[in-house]
């Protein structure tokens, strides 16, 4: 509501009516057009973990009834950067880049590391200092200040059964 996360909790008599700060939040993530040999639990778990902490998959993904895409719910931290794509490298297929589609990208503040607002609206941030341009780096990939992702010389990623996993990052969008 109003582009802010709405969190539901189980009611009890000890519930207090005060605003809470959320440093992590669950979001839905979609991986499209994955080859069937990447549909193993190990590969899917590794891909999910490049975005956040894996929580669960939708029913169609679990049962492999809709193999055009994978929908997973992951818990993301407010101080993490959401990658735009995942890079998978294998001896058989070479390097392939798969887009990551987010059902919703939450606003996150890099100053107080919580969801619900961005740096500009942060009431804890001193107003006399303007934020510096962000430079993101993860798993050997860098976005620079504003441009699209560029590969660095080192492909610093993890390996599962001869398959390398990495991410390409873009700046967090303000959806």
C-alpha cells in the first residue's frame, strides 16, 4: 500500500500497535527459460541463494508442471542488492545469462538498512550530506555508477558439479 510493504502477523494479546523496522522481507522471484538439466534441487537452490535466502517454491515449480519458468520465494536483506540476472557456466553449454524477474522490488534504505523507504526519505539520515553514487560489486561483477553491468576479469562464483553460478547486478529500481 502506497508502495510500502504490508506485513501480516498472527494476532495475540501482546501485540503492540507501533511501527516496526524490517531488515529482511520475503519476495517472489522468477527465473525464465531454464534448460531442464538446471531443474535439480541443488541448481535451483544455488540460483535462489544468489538472490536471497530460499524459503519455498510455488506448487507448479515443485511439481514441474509449468516448466517455462521457476517461481521461488526468497528472503532478501535491506542491505543487499537485487541482481538483474544470473550467469550459469557449464562445460556443456558454456556461459548462459538468465534474467531474474521480480514480482515486486521493495524500497530499501542503505542508511538505516530497513525496508519501507529509500535514502532520500530516511529520517535518520543527516540532511546536509547528499548520497554518493553507488558502486555495486558481487561475485566478481560490477555495475559501475550508473551504466549496465560489466564483467570483471575474475569470475568469482561457486561451483556445483562443473557448473558455475554468478550474478549480474543493476541498481535497485524504485518500483
